[in-house]
C-alpha cells in the first residue's frame, strides 16, 4: 500500500511544509518527483541546497542577494537619495517589476505590531535611521502594506524621519486596502508610486 | 532585484515543474525554503533523493514500493484470487483508504488510448494476462477511471479475460454518496438508474 511507503510519505511531509500545500497536493508532488528522471531530481536537490547556501540579506538594504550587495544597491544608476521602505523582499520584487522606480530600497523585515510584540527594535528600523543620517537622502517613500500594522509602522517611521529634514511620502491608495503588495498588478502598483503623498 | 537572484529563480523553476504549481506559487515556495533552517533544507534534499532512489515498481503488480515486493503483494492475508486492475498507483492508494478491499492489485501504468498512440503493449496488459493465466484467479475487478479511454481499456481487458474463464467485473457507477441528485450530471445519473439494485 503506497500510503505505507515510508520514503514517499516522508517526501510528502517535506512538501507539506511549503506554503499553500495541503496533504493531497503534497502527496501529488511526491509522486511527481518519482516520475522525474534521476538527474532532474538530483538537480532539484542541488539547486535547493545551493539557493539556501548562497542567498543572504544585502548588508545595505536587507534585500536578498547572492552577491556581496544586492543588484539594486550595486546599480550605480539608481538614485541613492530616494529610499523606498518595504516590509519584505517580496515587496521589492513587486515594485521592481513595474520598472518605474529608480531609487533604492530598505527592507524592514517585518512591521511594528504591538499586539504581536514586534517593537521597532525587532525590525530593521535603526538601520534605516542610520542610512538616512549617513547617505544624502532626499526622500523616503514608505511602502509598507496598507494593513493596520503597516499603517502604524508608516506613521512611526515618518514621525522619526521628518525632524531629520527628509521628505517622507507614502504610497498612494491605488493599492487595494487590506491586500498584500505581492498580489497587486503592475498598473495599480505603478499608479501607487506615481501618486505618492506627503505624510 | 530579487528576480535576478539566479539561484532563487532556479529554485522557483524547480518547484514550477511540480503539478499544480504556478509561477507565483513556485516563487513563494522558493522564498519559504530560504526561511527554513539549514538542517531542514538539507533533510528536504536528502529525503527527495532517498525517495527517488529506493521507491520502485513492485515486480508483481506494478504498485510502488521500497521493498522487494509491495506491501499488498507481501501480505499473506490478501486474497490472491481477486485482482483489482487500476490505471495508476494513486488509484491503489484511494482504494486502500477504504479498508474494505482484501484482494490484490494490478497497476496498468496508463490506459489504452488510440488517439494518443497508447496501444495495449505500452501498458502492463501482457503482465495481467500472464498473472491471470498463472495464479489461481477467480475474479478481476476493472477499476480504470470512468473516462472514454478508461472505458475502452476496460472493454479490451474484459474481452481478453472472459474466454480464460475468469469472472470480470467493473466498479459500479452511480451518484456519489452524500451528494445531491440535483448536482449529478446526466450521464452519471443515467448510469445510476441503469445500475439500480433491489433493496
């Protein structure tokens, strides 16, 4: 009985820990791996270990990279006087897809959430203040998600940055309220960047 | 830009080859792997390679196993005179879950499909005939899927087996238990009426 094939069961469990993968999907994935060629499965495993080994956070902005600094920070044509503050790397990817934004990023790695015990010192907030103080930053666009925690974080950051004489803006509400930047389409996201407002 | 992190992109492509995984899901899975502990990712890769290495088709029935023969064929309490013919290993799992069937299986590894060039010699049809000829088989239950190709395969097998003096049966068609007649399609309902039984 296939259910009792331990190694298959264990593989299904591995897939089951991925986001959005239920018990049946996990088993279907495990089966599909068995149907792949030996070399393909070997490559799958190699690629997974390799990605985990080489990908790390950019020391400047917190974006993911497999180089010393990320490709955005490494791009000399990007405007270092303009920082877009986002919650996570997925938001960086979403904004980059628009191909309209020419500044750099700052990935917070979370949002302030008193309910969940996430205080400003648990996200990359101090690093942001340091960057704004050191680099010649003109404007900070706060692009946290339009959720209550994202709003709180935006307010907190703007209150801290304004006395430093930097222009602080927030993405326009072209992004549907209550959703996640990851799921916004390119046009909506483009409008949101275009219509950013002072906070 | 995270899209350009080659190792992350390559990992997403690996996940993208799994069934039911689209571009966005694949990227989300790749991200989630990065968030796992090193040991967990190592185990994931190991389990995948191990499963691919040890799981193979049972030489008797074609079911998957990591032993010499599968757990069903290895179970002496199972009735070897009763063979259930299925298309694939997933069907074996589905039937085993019912915990009612006490016979053995024969996995065809596909169905006859003239349109797709799948002739009887491309599935484990000859092996079935051989088993029926050698073992003391009383009955063969054909449990191919109720699709046109599944029906053709069932007809073909039954025509071959009947002259051998073996009883050939087909799974009953009907309205799924717990559903509503209102939602049953015409063909299913037609078959359910056709196959009505005394109560």
